[in-house]
């Protein structure tokens, strides 16, 4: 069964400035795509998916589109998702 904790650690790291948005995208995209098993709840799946889309929208140049989010937007969105994740894990 998949757990939310790795995504929470990643969301907190980028929102707190411990890693850059570029580093966040490099880790988040393959982590999400390769993560196995169902999530314990639909809400946890949604939170992980929302974080994936933040990374995707930041790194959209890799698929031939301009980036949709800047560094500050990534940090703010990741902070919001991390708060949701913490509540879900209580």
C-alpha cells in the first residue's frame, strides 16, 4: 500500500526552501509515476496527485510547453498541499 509520507517530506522540503523547485520536480515526477499500490484513502491519493501536478506544471518545458508555475508559486502550492497532507496523516 502506498503511503503519503514521502510526498509530505518532499512538499515540506520545497516549501521551506531546503530544495529548489527544480530538484523537487526531478524527484516528485518519477516518485509519483513509480509509486506502487493503492493509497489508504481517496483524499491521500488526491493530495499526492495534486503535488505531482505542481511538479508537472513547473517542469512543463520538458514536454514542449512553457512552464506554468514559477518558483514562488511552487513553494506556496507545496506548502498548502503539505498542510493538507499533515491533516490527513493525523
